[in-house]
């Protein structure tokens, strides 16, 4: 069986300060933490060098690696040069392998919007590469890039060694779904990182459809098939719980039991 590195996103445990989050992650036998950056997240863009060193030190003390830095601000790709440089410095300080962003929102002129997006991605990827960090794009609902195919197209002008895509089937279930074997095939070498969660649609009281989080084995995503597709693609990177199935006490432990069962079953 091939060992699979498991991590939790700080966004999944928003009430925990970084040092406490590291302790909890270590107590649950995790290998790393994906640090969220932005308003309401574990780290602010204005975090001082001393604060970043404290977070990196807490992770090192508990034996945790950095599974990446996720910039949650919707306008991250439009950051000015100095502000984006600070993002890169933050990633380097935390020993992050990558900085993850979303695409911008979309208007009615796709060609113009997409051309601008490709330019932004190329510029930001170059800044990251100069510091030994990759830029990852995460397809997500309501953005200009909701699926793996558009993610590949958006990054087609950039050296594949400098960029990648986050594969998040739980988000793709809402918009941009492709069969896991097709999605991993489309991404090819751009498949760099995996987010793990599950969701299910349900009727709200007003009759509209909404999405709720579920346990990994009860939602709309067939995680056994996803895991098989990842194995067939030769994926060996992080599996990150970016959201928990609920906010009930013990949810992290419960979700990790299911995740470990899933990864062990698919890799034996």
C-alpha cells in the first residue's frame, strides 16, 4: 500500500488559532495543514514575519508539513505587484509547495474575460516560480473556471512545471462535473492537489435547491470511483479535508476514519 499524505484545511476549523489547529491536526495523526489566507481565515495578508515564523514553528514542533497556502480573497489574481509579492513571501515562510487561487467571476463577454484571466495567471505564476512556489488554480462554482477542461485551457500558456490544478469533486458536483476518469485524464500533469468533501442537494423551505455537506459515503460524489481514478492517474499528492461534514464535536475524527478507509481500500 502506498502511503497517502492527509491534511486538513484551516478553513475547515475556522475557530481554531494556528497553534491550536496544529495541535489538533497532530492529535488526529494528520501529516499537514493547508493554511487559508484572507479575511476570516487563519492568516491575514498583513501577518508580520514574526507571526508567520510562529505558525511555521508550531507546525514544525508538531511534525506537520505545509500542504499549501490557499488565498480565499476573490480578487487575488488582480492583486498589485507588492501585494502578490507578499503572498509569495508568506508561502515561502510557511514552506508551502504552492499558492492556490480561484478564477475571477464571469461576465457576459467570455472571450474578453478569459483572455484577461490567462494573462493574470501567467503573471502570477511567474512571480511564484521565481520563489520556487507553484501557482494552483481551483475550479469552483460561479467562477470563470468551474471545470477541469477550462482550468487546463486557462493554464495552457504557462510552463506546466510552474502551475497546477486543484481537483475538488465536492465543488465540481455543484458546477463543472466530469466523470473522475475523464477529469483526471483532462488534467494530466496539472493534477497537483485534491480537496476532499461530499455534498448533496436538498429542497429548502422556500422550495429552492440548496447544497448541504454530508459524510464522504453519503453524498452525491462517489469517492470510491474518484479514488480509483486518482490511483489510475498515478496521483501521489495531498488529500486535504477542506470542509468537514458537520460542525458537531468529533466531526474531524469521523471524517478521517472514512477518508483513511477510502484511501486504504483503493491502494491495496
